[in-house]
C-alpha cells in the first residue's frame, strides 16, 4: 500500500479537521484520547511507503540481513512494520528468523 505525498497531506488535514470538529462536540478528556489516537495514525502515515519509493518499512530491531532474507517474504510484514506480536516485543525472535538462523548455522558447519 502506498500513498503519494498529496494523499498523505490530505489525510493529515482531514484528521486535523476531525479533531477540531470533535472538540466542539465532545468533552476535553474524550478529545484528548482522540487526539492521541490520531497522532499515532499520523506517525504511521509518515512511515507508509510513497509511490515510487523502494521497499517497505523495516521493523525496529531487525537487521538488514534478516529483513532482506526473511521479512520481505513474510506475510506478517505490513506497511507499518511487522504484525507479529513476538517480533514487536522481541525483535528477531519470531519463528521465520529463528529458522533462518538455524539453517544458516547448519550450513556453515
């Protein structure tokens, strides 16, 4: 999934307008919670691949070798990083990377 820069800007502006409208109708605590969620969306939007860019977002804590050999073919990789809950807590400890390292170790013997 990729957005061009104009699409990204349009989404940011729409979210900003939404917060402004919500602040007129909802109590401040609810608006603060909404603003927090929207900041997370905007942060993710910044990491989304732009049309014409190569590659997707490499998950935090993952080496270039693991990313190229394992992550690029994994179905859990999404536009905002790895969707595997194990990898989000323990980078490099998911089954595909552990299997890759095991095969690499056996091949070196």
